[in-house]
C-alpha cells in the first residue's frame, strides 16, 4: 500500500488529506467518491534519510544564506555544507539540483521538512533573485516558531512535572508510611476519626487496585494520543476543549496568532498575493479548531469582505488588531503592520506566561500544604485522641 497526499477543494476551501491506496488511480477514485474537487494528488515518497532536527535545520539555512551572500551559487553552497557535515539528506538535495530540478523541487523531493509556506518563499526567491535573504528568513521563521513552541511547552511542562512529583510523593507516603500506622491503630483498637478512616480507605484501595489503575491510566493515555493523531474529529474536539481552559486557552490563541501573522507578513514581503499568503500561513497552525476558524475567515475575505471586517467575525482577535488592519489596508502597508501584530501577540504571550508561572507557584504550594495537612491529621488525630481521652465518634 502507498500513501498519497490529496489537495482538494470543498465548500470553497482548500484542504489537504492523506489517502492510503494501491496506486494513483485508486487514490484518485477514492477522493472523487468523497465528492472532493481534486487540485493536486501525489505519492508521498518514503525517505531513507533522517530529517534534520530543528536546531540543525536552522543552522543549515543560516550557513546556506551566508555562503550564498558571499557569492557562491546555491549548488556550490550546499556542496560545501555537505562536505562539512556529511549529511545524507544534503547530498540528496545536491543530487536533485544536479538533475536540473528547480530549487523548491529539489528541497521538496528530498523530503527536507519544509512546509508549503517555506517552499513558496523559495519558489518566489528563484524569480526575484533574493535567495540568501529568503534562506535567512526561513531560518528566522523556524527559529521563532521553535521558540514559540518551547514557551508553550514550558507552560504545560512545569506544572505537569510539579503535579506528578507531588502525586508521586503522596503515593509513596500512602503505600510505605501509612501501613505502619495502620497496624498501630488496629493493635490499639481505638475509635478513629473520619479523616483517618478516609486515609486508610485510600491506602486499601491503592494496595488492592493501584497497579491495575496505573496500567489502565497508561493504556488510556496511549489510546488518547493515538486517537488524537489518527482521527481528525477527535483532535478537533480536543483542541476545542483546550480553548475552554482558563489561561491555557489564551496562551494557545496568542501563540497561534503570533505565528500566523509572522508568516503572513513574511510572505507578503516576498511579493505573494494576500489570498495565497493567507492560505499558506494557515498551514503552520497546530490547533485544529483555530485552523477551522482561520479557514472560515479566509472564506469571508475570498467572498469580498473587507479584511478588518472579516476579522471581526471571528472571536479570537483583540480590538487593537481590527484597528491596525483597517489602517494597514488604507495605507497599503499590510506586510509591515502584520509584523507589528505578530510582535504584539508575542509580547502578550510572554507577559501571560510570566503571570501564569507567578500564579502557579503559590497554587502548587497550597496543594502540597493540603496533602501534608491531610496526612498529618490522618496520622496524628488518633494519637491525640489516645493522649487526651477524647472520642471522635
């Protein structure tokens, strides 16, 4: 079985899907059976080369831009980089260029990891001659995208690690410390307070079903990840729910808006039309619900609605953005103000991240304090009862 990438038109919007089929004709028939208006269909070639890591990808384009800037041709520059790094995928690009393929085709056929927006920049650069400038822009764009992703992951990673550490410590105390006191309480035969009963019931449950629960939890997480990767409707629902979580939703929206406007601005600066730039900028977004919203926005613009008015119909932008877009359309400086909007959302994302981490620390401290208090009361209340003669019944 082979995999084919199908670009098609549905409800006046462009979509890209992957189809599994025996051959090109079968893939085309399956696409047509779904009433897709096919724009392009091509086989996804299996690559025997390992793609560059993001950091190496950025370094490659920085070095490529520098070599082209000092006067080397692209082919000579890539040959120098291949001799320097001995990377097989660079050799594949070089071979494609020797076979007289266009620059964007050489990168695409080598499965180098460039998205459609980046390939469009290279294709435009071949016409304008601004090769080194575009290579530099691609490295900066990927660098900013990587930095943005790291910030977003940081927002999730820190609380997740702290939460798991707290839960791990709690389980350790419940499974290895509480049993010693349980035996003591049973030997004394004293009447136990309610909180101690709760603590002992939790211990009994963990002792009997703990391993089974952990196994089920791992299976659940694995199935959740697989479903997210393989079922678009499930991923769409999850991404929609993420946007309902306080603070996290705003971080996602700011992050995605920043990336969109940064790519949109870069494409416009390289002479790509507004509609084409808009369509290509959407590709880099990750949240499925926001992609749907942007595509809806694109349909408004495509139907002839003024840009700032179209943005007002989608409830994911600030009022300042509407004003800036209105000014941009009147002044003819859309590419410049789009970059300013991107910086605006980047700043908002960083500020929100700082506030989120400041808010998180006392919340985690409070959570730890509550768990410690629960264990302390569960263990020491019966001892106080024995020493004071108080009955908690």
